[in-house]
C-alpha cells in the first residue's frame, strides 16, 4: 500500500469514527423514545461499519482485471436490483419513496448505492476501450453506455431519487470529459438537459417547494422552510467552539433527519466551526490522496476508475454540506462515512476498497 493510500485509509476511518460518535449523539434521544433503546442506531451503525469493512477488504484484495472483464455484468446486475425495488413483496416503500429491498431482520438494501459504484466500474472500462474513437468525435459510440446509464437514472427517478441521479450524471460527465470528448458536444448535452431538469423540478410540487424554501425559507417557516431554518439555528448556536458533544438542542425533535441527511448541522452545533473544518479537511485529504493514486496509475482504465470513485465520494459529501448550509436546495443524500445508513456506509467503504485495489495494482507494478 502506497503512502497516499495509507493516508486515505486513515482519513476515511477518522470520518467513520466521527460518524459513530455523532450518530449516537444525534439519535440517542429519538431512539430511546421510539425504540426504548438509546443505543439502537449506534449498534446498527457499528454493525454496518463492520460489514462495510469486510467488503472493503474483499474488494481491496480483488483484481482490477476481474472488474474490468465483468463490467457489463456489474451494471446489468445493478439495473436488475433497481427493478426489484418495484416488485411487490420485495421492495419496501417509506416516506412516499420506493427505494429499498427487504432483506429481513429489519434490514433494507438500497440498490442505487450499488448502482453508483457499478456506473464507475462500467464507464471506466467502456471509455478506455473506445477512447480513440471518442477523441475523434464519434457520438454514436456513446449510445450503448448512455442507454445503460439512462436506464439507471430512469429507475432512480421513478423511486424517486433525484439526488442520486444528479450524482450519477456528474460522475458520467467527468468520465466522458476524461475520455476526450469534444467540448461542443458537452455544451450541447448540458443544453439538452436544461428542459429535462425543468420538467423534473418545476413540474413536481414537492421539488418546487424545496426550491422555494431554498430561495426564502422564512416564507414558510413551519412548512417547506422548517428543516433548513433549524439547520441554520444549529450552526448559529454552535459558533466557533460548539455547545459541546452531546449538548445539541436541535436534535431534540427540531431538526428532521438529524442523524442522517443533516448530521453535519449537529456537528456544527456540538463541535462548532472547528469540528466542521476538521471534517471538511478529512474530505480534502481523501480527495488529494485519491488524485495522487490516480496519478500513479499506469493505464487509462485505472486512472478513470480511481477518479470516478473519488468524485463519487466527494460529490456526495459536497452536496450534503451545501444542503445543510443552505447553499443549494434540499437533497436526500447522506454525508459519506458519517451519516447513519447501512447501504451508504457499506458501499462507500466498498468504494474505498476499490481505491486500495487500484493503488495496489499500480504499487506492485512499480515495485516490479
């Protein structure tokens, strides 16, 4: 394992440690009232971390060639899993969203988290195989991957999950750009997406209410603006040093999803600006180490896959932080490695395993 990979590993598990502590802090009162056990979410998060670590080790020990060879099967399997979400008796609905597959024992699996990694695996393989043709400006060569990625995005929107769709499209855009597509095609694609996103947002009442709340949350402080206002209050009360670990008042049934989507707000309240900067610094370290690992890679495939996985993690972190601070409209995306959530923590740790696998491949090649 190279030095950047070791530093990345340490940064990830520092974030995981922060997540375990803050999950318990943010959820203890709620868990006690709902489940009669203040450690309910803490125990589950620890179990998810152990499972995620197991899968991280498996992927870290796997072969890059294996995933390249079976990239098509991986993306097709991801699409199949996302279809199963809508099968009665298999899929689970919660809060008006159909995003989970029942695994039993109160555990649910969210296929879109696996699909994000599958997109990285498939596109990094396809783009490197067709990179010469793509650089020549051939658009038809992009039709097969766009059909598959379109299928993943379409199923994600049906759940509905616009946040994950945005993440997948951002990662896809970066990989296409890395493959050398001509910039005029990029501008055409983005122009074509504008009316699509208009229909997805402006024509859907609950999404439009999020835009309204983002522009002026105080217009409806007890409705669509409630969550972001409570987040602002959490940051305001935290100040520089915070009110102290475990002393948050916003987590006491004021701030919805305080242990999940808005855990960064609780960090801001309890640990203050210092705590927030510590978390953001760890993400910056992950980004820098990831770029260094990509720079060491000898093949275009390894460079693309490393970049895709790093950006997958960082985009989710960036969007979560921007939502919590009110800089973009609300999206239901967890903070990687920190927020409570089984599927999220497991597959984000698996993504780290892939990064370690890619680093091992280039490190061994250099040693040889």
